[in-house]
C-alpha cells in the first residue's frame, strides 16, 4: 500500500475512533449522578464542584429583596455538619413562581431537603450556590393535629415535627423580622406561634391576627432557648398554614 494512502487511512481511522468514543461517553455524561457528599468530608479541592447534600433545614431561612436583586439563604444539617446554601435573583424568582402547597419549592424550617449546587470554598468557609430551581427537592411531611398539652410534654426528639393546633390569641408581639403570637386552648394550655415576616413576601400576604382571634396553625416545632427562657414554638412554613377562624 502506498505510504500516502496508508497515512490517510490512519487519519480517518483515528477520527472515527474519536467520534465513536465521544458518542459512547455521552450517556455517561447525561446520566451520571451528582455525588452525594457529607458535610464533614468537604475539602478545599471541592471548590467549584457540583455536589449534592441531603438533610434537614435547622433554622428559619432569610430572604432579601433589594434594588440590587433578590437573595435567599438557608442551611442544611446532614447530621455531620451544616451546609450554608445561597440562591440569587432569577432562581429566587423562579422558586417563588413555582412554589405551591402540594409541591413546595421554597425551603422552610423543618423541611427535609436534597440540594444540588456548586460548592464555593473560601478561606476555610464554604457554601453552595443553587443555579436552577430543579436543584431544590423538598419533602414536607403532613402536619398532625395535636393538643397544646401534648406539645408541652414533648422531648427534644420531637423538634421539627409538623403539628396543627387550635386556640385563641392572648398576646401579639411584633418584631422587625417576625410576629410572635401566644395562643391558648380551651383547657388553658399555651404555646407560641413564631411567624417570620418573610413568609408574606415568599408565599402570599399574611393574615391580620389580633388578640382574641381564634386561629388554626400548622408548622414545625422548634425548641427555643434564650438565657433562662426555654419554650416550644410552632413555625409555619407558608402563609396557608395559618387560618383565622374568628
């Protein structure tokens, strides 16, 4: 075989092999799962990597709507550590637009979540950035109807459990970031309802609640401790978790 023709065959053969190899790799690129990472295993070498974390939202998220854009911050506790998560601008808008009662897209205290995003590692601190609303997966359990007396007897293992209670408002306290309602049931037992004002921006206008109103509230339980004060609070996940009966 002439040398020139042999060289041509080799070139085209190499090209065919390269194309076939690329085509064979496409299914792996499409279907390869994003790695699930434990927070305790995060390393500086993970910077800019796309990872997945699973856990519970241990605190009330923060929401900001500024002239420079929208931002939403929360964290995920996977049992080995805490992963801060940040969401910005168009992703926040999409999250708000697609959020529904049956398919929540906005993480709330007590939710079980699976979050995918790009890891940012800066000076021994790290956080994730969510780049699309599809990277947020939320499991929010159905709330159980319980009495306030039952809640007051709960132990630490009941924190983040979702409950529904009914009672009359005996006091209303307003802070810059939240409302705190104390409700009392027919048996005289009382529990606090903590409502972040951000819920009104995230899930619709909050109802006006006054003393003596009878209300039904569903939400996740949080054991609040500050100094010598400790008490159970119920934190609603959305505006529709609060119903004013009278």
